[in-house]
C-alpha cells in the first residue's frame, strides 16, 4: 500500500500585518465529557494550529484571540466567550471577526437546527447542553461587526470523524433548513461537508481533512491567480477540490460548502 505523504503545516509561509480591528474565537474539542470513545479526532490539534494562522495569515493580534480547547470548551466558557469576552474586545463595533470550530456538530431531530456540541454537551439533550449556529450568529451580531468569517470543521449528520454514530439511532434526517436560516449579509460561513455527510480526518497529517486544507489554503495555496489575495470563492474552490479528492481515497464523500459572498477577500498577503 502506498503511504501518502502530507506536507507539514507551515503558518510562517505567509506574514500579514496585524490589525487591532480583527478578533478570533477558536474552539477545538477532541475529547468529550459525556461521549465514551467518540472523539472528534485531532480537533484540538486543528484549533491549536489554526491559532498560528489567525495571527500569521489573517493578521489577528494574539491578545485578540480567545482559544478554548477540550475541557475549557464547555458550554459555559463558550457562551462566555461570545457574550462577555467578545463585546469587551469589540467595544465600538466595526471589527472583522473570525470563528473557528472543530469538533462534533449535530442537527436537531427535525433537521431544522444545527448545533455545535461543547465539551460537556449531550447529543440526546441538544436544547439544554449544546449551542445552535443561529445563537452564535445572533450573539456576534450584537457587537455590530464589520465582517464575520466562520469555519466549521464539523458535520451535522451525527457521525464522528471515524464514522461512528454519536446517537445510536439512524442518521439524522437532515432536511436542513440551514439554507433558509439565512446567513446575514456580512457573514461568510465555510462548512466542512454537506449537511448529510460526515467530516473526516487525515490520519497521516493528524488533522481534520477540512482544517488541514483550509490552513494549506491560507499559506497561499488557494491563491489561484497569484495576485496575493485569496477570495472566499478561491478558498472554497481549493477546499472542494482537495477535500473531496481526499475523501474519495477513503471511499466516502465530503464536499465543503460556502455561504456568503464568493468575491469577498478572505486575506491579502
């Protein structure tokens, strides 16, 4: 069997001037308190690695980054980051905000709500222990951001990165109304997979598939026309190509998605 090799992540490949008007909240949960042997493999590594890209490629100064990993990423701390820390840092609004989440997600039973599962979340009690994407969006809107870019390396189909089931029932019927849960105008959302797919990892690279290629893209690899700018459209095209190819080698399908303006510039370097 051919062992595939993966280039290491090199956040120092790009250097963007830091900008005090940029803020990042980064969350990664591999181990879950209430889920036995249902890890989101490498999600904490994804979050820690993404922190370097937030400063290097996106220009967020370190003091404007909140990172919550594993046990620190429980529901209380996550809500506190969005309800108390964010408004304090974003005081007069007009900021560019980045949110990165790697971990488990789940859709509600009727498929109408998408939840991210915090460290202490229970899949069978989503309403009481998890946080909807819509809730996060509304909390961010309160600080009157100039722009918001969200990266979700998770899936909502109820599977782990190793394709085990989070809930011992059938796959959730995801008639996701998320398309209809309109993304506000100044928001861009990158999702790791289509709503009914699982989001996988790359064993050799020890990262989530979406996270790995997202970070590679931020190193400049997504800049197709080499004009030192990467648009949302260029990034999603790069992700779709590489992630779906990678998933294909694992005999599955995974197609990242973008909600938002494809012409908007994600980074200049």
